[in-house]
């Protein structure tokens, strides 16, 4: 059962890789990969009946040029499909090297992928950065099908900060 879980987490990682700013979405998408997913944690538990697996303590998930770290990762599956994956941390961090060598970085205290809705939700001190462009908010939602990023919410006083770096300004990682 654990190898199947690795495949489900690989699918989740590939979907998390879909984080993108609309202007450069075409070169950010992770290609489906058969590469192994490596999960490192202080503890792991998997409930076969419920399909919930939990990784706790210094969790690090890697696949090729993708790295996801957090304090805790919980994956919820049913039969053969992934339902949700939730990463929490102080902060949870996502990092992917794009084909051009640049890095896509995201961090928040909570990252959750909702498979049925094709949504990646970053909440609490969320930050998404790629090629010098930055989106910061308490909530960032990415629709992986429509390729749409929505930041902020309708509550007064909660602002979105967006920084767009001109192409002629190089940013180093």
C-alpha cells in the first residue's frame, strides 16, 4: 500500500508544481513524472481503512527538481485517487526548479491541494515567487485547470501585495 501512496503523493506534487503567475504559466507546469518520490520524516502513519497517511516532524518530500518541506504532511486518498494533501509548517515551503533554471518558490503556514476542485490553497502568510514576480497575501488560491491565481479575500484590511519585476532586471536565487 505504501508504494501506491508514493504514486498519489507524486501526483499531488505534480499538481502543486502548477503554482504559477499567469504571465509565465506555460513554462512552469511540471510534466508528469515517473521519478520516485522520496519522503523523509521523523514519524509516519498510514491508516489503510481511511486512506489517510500522516508524516510528522521535519518532513521533506522530493521528486526530481521539486522539494516540499513542512512540519506535517497529511494525505487523504480513497481507493485509487488522491482527495487532499495538506502541508503545515512554520512555514511550509515549496520549491521547484523550472526548465530555464529559475526557481518557483511558495511558502505559507498551510498549503492544501483539493483534488476534486483542482485547487491549491496557500493560507496564512502566503507568498508565491517566480522570476522576480511576487504575490503576498493571507490567502492565495490557484486553480490548476483554469490556470488562475486569486489572492486576498473580501475582508477589509487584508491586502494583497504584488511585485512585478521588469524582464531586464535579473534576480538571483
